[in-house]
C-alpha cells in the first residue's frame, strides 16, 4: 500500500509542477538575476509581481493555452492513479492495485471526463449569475459569494457520487451506468457517508491553505526551493492519504450493501 500511495503522491505532485511550470517560468523571468530571486514576487505591495505580469503579457496567451492543454491531459491521466487508490481502499496491494485500475481504465476515464465537463458547466453557468459588481461593497458581494459556495457544493457532491460509482465499479461487475446508479443509491441509503466525505474535504482544504501560507512565509524569507517543494509534497501526501481512507470507507459500505444479496436464504 505504501508504494502505491507514494507513486500516486509523486504523480499528483509532478502534475501540479508541470501544470504551473509555464506560468511560473514566465513570471520568474524578470527576477531571474535579482539577489533574492523570485522571493521578491511575494513582497507587500506586489510591485515586482505586477511588473512581471506586465512583461509577460505578450506571451500570456500561449502560456495559458499550453498550461491548459497540459492540465487537461494530466487530469485525464489522473484516472489511473485514482483508480489505484480505489483498489487500495478495496484491499489490493502493490502491482495488484495498478492491475485492477488498468482493467477499468475505460470507465475511470469516462467518469473523469464527465466530472471535468460537468464541473466546468456548473462553474461557468453559476459564475454568469454571480459576476462580481464594479463597486466592491459588501452587500453587493453577497450574491457572488453565495453563487461561488453553491458551485463548490455542487462540484463537491458530484465528486462524492462519482467516487461511490468508482468503488461500486471495482466491487462488483456492474457496468459504468449501473455502477453510477448503485453508487448514488448507496449514498442515499447511507447518509453518514456524506458526513465522512465532508470532514475529509474540510481537512484537505485546511491542509492546502496551511501549505500555501507556509510556502508564502518561506518564500518571503528566501527559503530554498527544495524546502518549498517539500511542503508541497507533504500537503499532496496528506491529500492522497485522505482520499485512500475515504475509498476504504466506501469499500466497507459497498461490501455491506452486496453481502446480504449474496447470502443464501433459509429456503434454499
């Protein structure tokens, strides 16, 4: 299990680095020869950051297009490591977890693509309703805040349902659509699973925000890049551990759902 978690963590960490690398390289260009390096980008007032953004303006279109394409491919590629975590939650170890995920590669990519498409539609659709006003008075920011919270809640609920579908796909021999239905039905019958998903999500958000604060503080004092990468890696490892524990709980619930149907009745 440990090897699988470390490999999945490495993928997630490298994916984040690759997705942000084009933008990071362009923004860091103007401060390449500064004595403090890119730490000046985090100085109060953001003077260096604004200047870096101004100089990067002509290249920004290409950078965003490249970063978007790389992010899309990496997000689709995340299907296999995520499937390995599902298999680990089910009880598989080492190479068996990757083999289980590979056998369900098509379904995993289908679910991942659906998640990406529906999440984008939710964010864009609700974002159009909650566009920030020109004047940033508190009362006028209430609607955008509510819409953003609603979008986050809907995307989160979609993720929970698809996680349950992934587990059902690994637990029994149902097809993708049947597994999606059974996963949703399992969540409807076992409402405690929503609470389990919620506290893990809250903890992941806290860890992520904490890592961002630590990285910002370390960058402002000129900490070496290796230390910043280590903080990122620890945060990703915590995220992967939370996802694994979530899939383990889903696997227990799925087995409990299936077991009664497999138990012979007294009339047989």
